[in-house]
C-alpha cells in the first residue's frame, strides 16, 4: 500500500514500479527487437491493430504497449476519422463558396 501511495506522488517512482510504454512500430514498420523484448508475436499485435481500425502496420504512425499491457495504435492522419470540428470547417468553406455565387 505504501508503494502505491508513493507512486501516486512521484512520476519517477511510478515509472520505476509500473514501467514505461514501449514502441512496437513506427511509421508503418514493426520493431522486431521491441516485439521480442515484450514477448509478443506479430500476429497478436496485428490483431490488436485490427480492433483499432487499422488493417495493417502500414496504416499506423505508431504502435506502443503501455505498462498495463494495452496495445495502443495511432493511425496515420489520412486514415483517422473526421471529427465534428473537421466537418464544421468543411461546412463553413462550402457555405463561403456558395455565398460567392
């Protein structure tokens, strides 16, 4: 219990106790050494990518495994879903173009 309280108060202690994220892939390429170090098979990591809307490692900017074991993928910008703000910007541009007519 004391370690948990100490880890909450200090980022340094938290990193020491919990560990840090490990990058498994960057710019569409697996880091084979990182996969080996984490004891992961590519097939398992690729299954995690598919659950996060990536068809393959070529679709991601970065893949990491977090200290708790979660695999997190960041899709390439051109493959990310549009946000509400993106749609609003497009609508505003369309409205401006139509107003010019």
